[in-house]
C-alpha cells in the first residue's frame, strides 16, 4: 500500500483579513451541534464541545478562522455580543471547538453563534444560532427523594406512581429531570412524554445511573396538573434466569426513581415539584416485564385516568423512600432508543381459529403491536422467533440456548396479553424488545385476525445514517443492507451481540464492528457512553470483563486481548473518524492499566489469554497467535495516544513494548524464508498483516501466500470471528483486492453471500446455517465486511496524521467482476463521495472532497493513461483540495 503522505500541497492563502463581516457569503457553517447532538437539553459537561460543517461549493473551499459567541440571550448574539464567552477570532480550520468561558450554570439555556472566515479570508456572519441547556450538573442540585412502592424485587407487577399539583401562574418553561434504577415512562396530564424507549440506558447501576431531561412546557396547564410514572425492571431487577446470572446481581432491587419537575414562571420565579411524601403508588396492568424475555399485560387491571388530573386514588398507597442506588447520577447525553421504523407483515397464515403466524419479511430487533378484539379474559400469546417449523409454527430452538427458565410462567420472547373485552384493544410492550421475523399469535378463545392486525417496530439507538453504498452486484448491496440491519439491531445504548438470546455487550463483537458502525452511522455518543461503562467495570489491576455492563460475569472467562481490546481499539477508531481526542484522554489511564497487566502477566511478549478465532469454518488458529496480534495492536495504539496527548515517556515505553511483542511474535510464528506464519491458515496469515506485525520486507510474500491459501480453499472463507476482521483488508491492502472481492461476493458456502442466497436480511452467527449451536440469525460479529466495502472498494479511509477526515485517504480498487461501485460517508467536514464505473477497458472514477478537507488519492497501477479533469495525470499519489474531480483511464 502506498505510504501515507505527510506533506500536502494546499491552495495559497491571502494574508489580509478584512475587518468587515459579510452578511451573506457562498460559505456558511451548517449542522451546528453541541456534544454531537442538535440543541441538547440537560447536559452536564462543564466544557461542551461545539462541532459544525462547512457548506461551500467552490474549489478548494476551506475555513481559515472561526469565532464562537455564547450568551443566555439569543438576541444579543445577533448584534455580535457574547457575554458568557467570546472565543475571539481563532486562526484554525478546526470544526471542533471546546467551550472555555465562564462557569456554566445548572438549569440554564445557552445560545451560541458561529462566525467563520473562508479560504479567501472573507468573514461570514452565521445566520443560524444553536443552543444547549445545562442540567443538574451536581448531585446536590437534586431536590427529589428516591422513591419506590415498597415491594421486594420478586414482585411481578410493575408499579404506577402519580402526583397532582396546582400551578396558578403563567408558565414560561418546565423541565422534568428523571433518574431511574430500572426503566421509566413519564406521563403528564394523561400524555406520554417523548418518543424514547427503554430509558435510561443500561449501566453498572451500583456505580452510575443516568437521568433524562424532558421539556414538558407544552404539556403543563394552568390549574391542576398530574404527573404519572410507570417503572419497569430493565437490567436493574432481572427476574428472568439465564447463564449470565443477572438475576443474582448485587444491585438488584425493586425499581425506584427520583424526579424534579422544575417550572419557571413569567414573573421569573421557579417552583420544583419533586418526588417524596404526597406521591401515591399502585400496581399496574403490566403484570410482568423482563428486558430479557417478554412482557405480560392484563388489560382488565387498567385504571383509566391514572396519570390525569382528577383521578380517584383512594385505593392507592403511600410511596416508600429509598436510598440512592449509586453515588453518580449523570446526564444521559446520547441518541435515544426509538421505534425507528414500522414494519408491516409481508406474510400471514391462519393455522386454526386460535393460531395465526405473521411474517415481517425481514429480521429485526424491536417489538410488535397487536390490534385485537375478543371476549374479556381471553389470553393471547405472541411468540417471537427467527425461524418457523415446516408446519408453519414459530421455531425458537436457535435462540433460546442460554435461557434457563424456572417454571413455565416466563416463556422466552413471548408476550402475554389478557383482554378486557371492550372493543378493539392495542398492545405493545413498554419495557422489552426482542429479535425476530415471525410472530405466532395463539389465543385461549377463537379470534378473528388479519394481516393488518399486527405490525412490527424496528427499535434501536436512533443514530443518524452517515454512509451509503451501491454497486452493480445485488448480492454486495444486500450484504451491506444486512450488515446495517444487524448493527442497528444490536445498538441499544451499548453495542450487543444479538437482540434475542443474550442482549449482552460482548466486547469482541463490538471491536470487530466498530469501523462498520462508524462508516454508516454517527455513533460517537453511544460509544462514549459505553467507554464510561468500561471505566466503571475495570478492575484495579486493569482487567475488563468480556461483557460490559456486567453483574460480575465475564472476568474469569471469555475476556482477553482479542475481546477486551475494546478499551484501546474503540477510542482509537472514534479519534480516527471524528478527530476528537477527548475519548483518548478519558480512557488513557484505563488503556495503560490494561496493557500493563498483560505485560506483567505475560513478560515474554506472547499471550495465550483469550478465546481465539471464535466459530471458525473448519480451521482454528492458535489462541496465542491471535491474542498476541491484539496485544500488539493495544501497545501500538497506546504509544500513538501517548504522543497525541503529550506523554513522551509513555510513548517511548509503549513503542518499545510494541517492538518487543512484534519481535517475539515473529520469532515464534514467522518462517522468514517461506513467508508463512504458523501453518499458513487464512487467519494465521491475515491477522499479522492486518494488525501490522509483518516486517515491511515480507508483506508481499506473506500476502501472496495468503492469496494462494484462499485460492486453495476455493476462494471461500476458512476463518472465524477474528480472521474475518482481518482477511479482506489484508488482501486488498497488499495487492490482492481482486481476491478479497471474490471472497466478499462469494455466493456458496461458506460466505456472506451464501446467507443472502438463503434469505438472510441480517448477518448470522455461524457460517453453517444448519449448525445445531451458535446459530442466531441476527449477530454483528461477522460484520467487518460492512466496513471493508467502504475501504476496499470505495477506498475511503481516514488519515492517521490528519484524523476526522481532515485529509482523506482515497484508495479505490477496480476489482474484476464488478462494473460499478459508489460510496459516500459524511464525516466531521462533510460528505465524501467516491464512484467508479467500468465500460469495457475504460474506467471513470469520480470523487467529491468536502469543504475544509484535502485528499490523498492512491490510484491503481494500470498500463492505461490516466486523466484528471481531462488532463493527463503524471503523479501518483495525487493530492486534492475540496471539490469535484473526475479521473479517467483510457
């Protein structure tokens, strides 16, 4: 692969900066965000990050300076005043700035305006004003008490809570701050607040709990108001049983919550309605809820108006006070979980008067909503699964492997509804989600259902899409679609392995899929939260568990560098994609403790700690080989991070450690004469190439051996989890992109295309779809191909020296067997597009470099002349500035 250029040829810039700010310009800042969110409320960080993009269609467009003004008065910003902070004009092309004004106050809304100067040094007045709002900030600012209903953790029905209050003055604004141990839904005056699902996100509850802020100004009214809260168990009070032992978690207790409703009146006064005495509680119709299995609902127990003013609550009981479950109650600052997409049934089958089966036509994570009419007391069961038996009934045998039920009252992925018998009823779970394609609806009495009686909702963290792919091969496009479906199906405030059988935050799956996720989705807020979970879970000696968060499971088995290198690999990739070093600084000490622990435990530089190449096709590489590759990657990343953060002694220390690991690895496993690692399996050759352990002088030889091995295997995969992360990249980056594509586009077993040919709409857990074990049909662990399509065919890569796509590495491969490929990725500077098309021997390659970026283009070597914008091109690589460019091979 061509070496990364470090010196760039940029447009010359004028020195003079005009003093006048132009009211209008062809250059403007767009997509203003605070903490990577649009106009967030309830954030706690003392120094928020501001980010933006540049919109400018001119060739070579870029920002040369910026100014940020912050004020509590939006009108003041329109006249160039920033009483809280004025950054002054900063000579920089950065589109990330960190607030450094006076101390921000809790419960306060701030506005910020951005002015920029373009590449001609013309200053542009920014028309759009963004805002953010500070939340609690400090535990001492909470006024509410933690309350529960007094029942123990084994009580099945979920609790209702309510409180009425009177507001006599005109309301200007109102915010509800809600922290919960468990899950909550908030209602005001009979209406559910917001469209979030499963709040707050899962954390290590005895160490850190998240709170939400909701703007409820419009929901309040003059006079009497009512607040209602429904609490669910979530992972806090796990009542279902499985091998992960969450039902024995030390934090487990009856769900509880704390709420402050802070109202600001027109006269400037404030009032806070808080949880405490005066609140009432009752059991709800949600007679059982488990985040792991399902939800049971008895509609006959409904209490109409329970969350509205005027409800008669004489049978309700007083609340009970509870100690705060954790010392840290911090703001949830991330994209929330939502019902993102409605999925209607594509198939419908009536088996008999009491049994119907719905087919959504695709595998999703989420919930179903049933509309049904029937006699009071009729019990309806909705069994969710990924497969059906030959007789048409739902088959769960591939997803209930780790479920260990006690009794028969908690069937897996099966909602249970008891009808009230008063016309059409609707049911959708409050506190659960599942992984499924098929739903078997059975009833204790005959029901009349049709194909429109049930819909599915695809639920996941609602991260914005930032990537797109399209090619001339439908199988490739379907693989990308399936990869995205599996990625999103496993994003619920933390990355998971599968949405049905486990819902666990498996670290190995997440480190494999990090690039796949970042190329297609804006996931930084989720990963920053999950890295905080890592910091909560890390032991003093540096050890991390294999699943995060955890109740304690995973410290003794399944962890090791091949899995828990998340502590280094994920922060590094966030830095590469966003150019933001905060996550590196936040995790730096944790990375050091982790690497130091491995060094102390395995002083030779080789480590046998780990699971190895999980679920291989047929060949298993030595655990020591794959784990040492990851150990090397950790040390190498840590050395780079030390340099970035300004720790020269650490940089020297971990550079030396990485060299020690590399030398020990090559001494044991590399035959320098043949260019073969170990026995020459696909994983044994590709992992050292991908992670950088192969000596430069031997890369071509090792890659050639890998290509020969793949050919001997019929251009099919013979890898497991770790090998599939490496193999496509190792081939395409070392001269064998055609071989990589043949593997990626393969349609026979074992391959991604084989899954697609057999009806997959998500990625599977096992190459063998007939396997008796490890055969979830919605796993992300084999998802590296989603990233490779951007890298290996589109050629879009971040530059290690200018991360955040300040300089873009473009290295397309015009592979045989594919006539057209296009990709786009929207990064911190804007949208990068790359597209190539083959017509006979002629190839057209077009790229768009967003404003404020440059690009280094490494062109494939051919015998043809290459033209750039109609002129013969002599150099390779080519340095580009912002703009649109057309390369032609004739």
